[in-house]
């Protein structure tokens, strides 16, 4: 954590341009700022590990969506060479970790069509992904709703069959 207190005449605490203020203007009064630096080496290592998981996660997601092996492989290969994956993959930003968790959540949720444990694990991973990057929840909500809808339809069909058997 860094706390900065300034008093008296001081330079503007923001970037000056010709549109904002005169370049030789100094402000008078008090200024304070509080900030954190999250660029911790462990966070950077975590993002590198998350970036290394992109290829298998995209491949597994494509296979869960029933794409062929070749299409899944080429899609995963294309994804890992996107410029934003290369740029954010070695930094301490939360993009890589959020995307990796979101992809893992989508894979687990879609696997939940066959195994209830996959559905629970996917919901947990989606919650973790949303905690890291809230935007990822918009991606993971689609498989969540698809699987939940499929489970509701299967339950309704089974219930209807049970009622027909008892009554008929």
C-alpha cells in the first residue's frame, strides 16, 4: 500500500495537456492519494500458469461442443496465438486467470449434462471466474442455462412418464 500526502504548491497530480491547464500552472492546497500495487511475482506466475492452460481448455471446450478433433485442435491453436493472449499472458493482470477459469467452468458445465458432479464443479468455477473477472460470468451463463434447461426438460419428461405409468 502506498499513501501519499502533499501540501502547499505542487504540480497537478494528473496528466496535463494543452486542453486541461496551462503547462506552467502549479496548484496550491492539499492532495492525498492512496493506491495498491498488485504486480506481485506470485500473481504473474499464476497468470502464466493460467495462460498455459488455454490450449487444453479450449480444446476440451470444443470437444464438449462436439466439434471434430481436427477442428478442436486448430481452434485451440488459433486461440493461443491471439495477440491479447500473448500480451496479457505474462502480466499480473486478471484477464488470463479470469478467462482460464471461465473456460474451465464452461467445460465442466457442459460435462454436467452427463455427470452431476461436473455441473456442481462448473457452477463453482463460474463463481470463481466471476469473482476474478465479472465479465466472464456472461460467457459462462450460457452453458449454465443450457444444462439447467436440459436437466429441467429431462426431469419433466421423466415426471410425465411416471405419471403416465401410474395413471395408465
